[in-house]
């Protein structure tokens, strides 16, 4: 293990997809890993894979990250063991598809709590500890949808926009305390979430419209350890975000209403 030996990285939503890649790649850098998600089987699978490939400790907490009590459980677990958390990856996320009037209240509350409440509380708790240690890294997973109003996933894009603003403010607040904060704005990622034909999926990856979880995690962690305040993985996503940043939002609505386009995000 490298110089990070003995220090931990917390990865929320680390049981699959990009979260799994964050955990794997941080383990390859010598960090001990604390996986946190509500997927017990997924947590165990990733923990076993990391343990088989890297000489680090891997711990698992199976928690519902929409509940405030989960933050208390994580903090208590860390404090009781007197563990030094050097990296916090706020990655857990969910989608609630449908018009705002058709999505259930419970689904909307879960999106808001998971994307806004829990990351805010986790960042608060661990920024305090990182400040005391004089070093720390906080990675916040936002989305390219944070830069535009997005019909059919209004709550998702709005909460990702919250993370964009919150993360940037946190970056300025803690930069003089030895803490790096990076907000990540990925576009389409090659996960089972997208029910696409294999040939189409291969073409999207080849053209850079869709990126692999490995690529997103690698680029994001590179930006984090370089101290960059944001990371937009992929040229295609950079172009899309650049367009969204300068055009009035109403010009995007006809494009975003096309079903084939909507499925890419």
C-alpha cells in the first residue's frame, strides 16, 4: 500500500456502477474503503472483489441513505474506531422518471433527501474532521443535467443543480484548510440503467457520447487529487454543458422532448 495506508475513503452508493469504480480505484491507491449503500448483496460483492485484488481493509455499512439516521450511523462507526477519513465520495443517487404531477410524493422526497440532505450533512461532518487533520478530499457527484431544466426528471436535475451550487460554495469555504472539493458532472454512463441495444451501446461508447464507469471514476479522481473544483468527463458532455451555459433554457426544450435524446441521460 502507498502513503495513504491506514486512512479511509468513504464511498456512498459504492455497490455498483461508478460507485464501485470509485471504491476499486481508491483501493488501488492504498486507501482502506468503507462502502455505504442499501444494497447488502452489492456491498458484499464489491467488498469481496476489492479484498481479492488489493491489500486494504474493506468495511461495509448497509444503510438507507435517504434517512438522517444513516449519517449518525456512519459518524458513530468512524468515531468509535478512531478512523481517519481522508476521502469522502458522495455518489449515491436515484432517478424518479415522469412528470412532476405523476411522480409519487414519496419518490420525490427520496430524491431530495438522497441528493441534497444526506450529502450536505456528510460533507459537514467530515469537513470538520478533515479540517482538524489538515488534509482531505471531498468528491460530489452531480450531473450534466444540473446545467439545464430537464422535463421528466425535474427533481433529479434540480437536486443535481443544488449539488453544483453547494459543492462550489464548500470548495471556497474549506480550500484554506487543506481540503480539496471536486464536483463531477457526468453525462450518459454505460450502466444497466440504460436499456439499449448492444450495437447502439457500443457506438455510443465509441463516439464518446456515453462513457464507461471506469473512465468517469478515473477522470473524477484525477481531478480530485489535482485539486480542481469541477470535472466534466468527456468531450461530448463538455460541449453539451457549454451550450446549456450560454443558451436560454427555452431553446433546449424541443430537443429535450425527443424520446431518443432523453434516453441518453
